[in-house]
């Protein structure tokens, strides 16, 4: 999985695998899911991140794996 934060665009993108994206759907305002040919979610884009997490330091992200 890859995660990219674009500070200028104020968006975060999580790519779950490298299969080809064939469709994208905005499921909530500012939340876009990318689907592959098997209708599986392969990417998640979150727009207006600073509005959603106003006090977060997005240059340093922490991940927890259980």
C-alpha cells in the first residue's frame, strides 16, 4: 500500500494495489473510491484533508498494524 499527501491539493491518496483503475466514484462529498475491473476498491482519495483533520500534522503520519 502506498500513501501520498499532496499539500498543495490538500488531498491524501491511498493506493491499495497496482491493478488498473477502470472506474472512480465519489461516495461522499470529497471521498473518491477507485475500482479495478473486478469492482474491487484499489484506491481511496480524501479531498479537503485540512478541513477534516484541522490539527493534524500531515507531514508525519503514523500507522498501526495489528
